[in-house]
C-alpha cells in the first residue's frame, strides 16, 4: 500500500489514499500483509507504524476492520520489536510462544 519512499508521513499518506480508493470501490474490510515481500522487510519500527496507521485510519475514518498478516519465521530476530510494545506486537509475541 506504500512504495516505501519519502518520509514516514508521505508513506502514511499513500496508505490513506489507497484505503480511500478501496473503500470508495465498495470494500467493507481490509486484509493486507506486512513487509516488502516474503523475504524482505523495512525497519521494524517503520512496519509497525504502517500497521498502526492502516488500522487507525480504517477504524477512525470508516469504522471498519483491518486484518494484517505478519510473516515471522523462527530463524528471524527483531530486537526492535521488543521495544515497540504496541498491542499488535504483544499479540504477535504471545501467539509465537503458545
């Protein structure tokens, strides 16, 4: 939903513009995946910011749900996620341990 270029504010604006387009096309909820591809990702704090921006915008502007699939393999280590204790990250950590 973003090309990853520009400032974080530019990227969030791209996400919001694409959400507006999808909602205007008649979609009632949003399901997306995180990262650039299956094997590459931006900085964890940037990815969490995109996820939060997406979910917040859908909820606050349209009162609609967002589902985001985050691929995390067992061989990856993302130390910045420990610091970024948003509800989304706490949920991911709990699900990985159980």
